[in-house]
């Protein structure tokens, strides 16, 4: 069974938020690159990621993400791209 994720994209700002858990659980934001910010809960578990400029997302950014977050982000973006008209 696939995990439910929340995805928010603001085209006017080119920002994307991917949530693996409830956004209400976020207690800390940790920048890991100029383009990525991890969202952490009280146990320092990654529950989301913010891409500050989706159009500038690159392999170097993706390499900095935890494996599960990277795979979920890539999979979600592929599903969106494949469903576009």
C-alpha cells in the first residue's frame, strides 16, 4: 500500500512542500542546501521537505536528502508529470 503524502506547490513562488506526516507535527526546519529545507518533528524525524525553487532542483540537491524522502519526492513528481495533459 502506498503512503499518503501531502504536496503543496505555489507556482507564483515556485516552492513545493512535501509532507510525509502531518504538518502540525513540525517543530524544527533544517536547511540542508540553498534550495532544500527539511521539516522535523520533536524526535528529529524527517516529516517533510520544502523545495525553495522547484525549477532549480538538481541531482546535487537530491543527493542531500535522506533516502526515503528522496525516493518519495522523485516518485511523487513523476506521478504528477505523468498525469499532466
